[in-house]
């Protein structure tokens, strides 16, 4: 099994360096590959902030990648996180992940961000 780094996945998704993208395609086609939650989150951040793709395109692109036959990832957290990210333009990918994780673990997500707590937390007032 191979754990893929952010830049490896971005080469595949963007095909901006074709030689590297081809190497990544070969690796993914021939072995099991794992994407950590941190890497998936960083991929979204780069696609949004650096490449300037819109959320729907980012979610479509990443879900397509994650659905490749040899791809393994945290299905439960990432799928829910991507759904929330696509629907809530006021929340960052990190906020979406934090809200999803708090919801899954039945935790309170403590935050000063009133918008974020709508999705699984409590606002800390008076501090």
C-alpha cells in the first residue's frame, strides 16, 4: 500500500506536469493507495486557494479521484466533509472537517465562529 502526498495527487488531478502525472497514474493503477484526511484537506485548500477552482468542481474532482478502484480513504469523514463543504460556502474545508468530526463523535465543537457552530457546536461567549 502506498500513502500519497498532496503533490502526488495534485499532479494526477491537474496533469500540469505530464511526466509526473503519468507516473502517478501507473502507481495508482498497479497498487492500493491511501489518502489521509490531512492530505485530502490540503488538496481542497490548494485547489480552492491556489488553483481557484469553485467548490462544486473541487468536490467533483476529488470524489472522482477517491472513487478510483485502488483508492482507500476515510470514507465516513471525508464524504460527509465534502458534502458540507460543497453546500456551505461560508465554511472552510477545515471548518467542515471539524464540524463533521464533532458530529460523528457527538462532541461539542467550541468556537468563537457563530457560523461554524450551526453545524455541530457551541459558541463561547464572554471570553
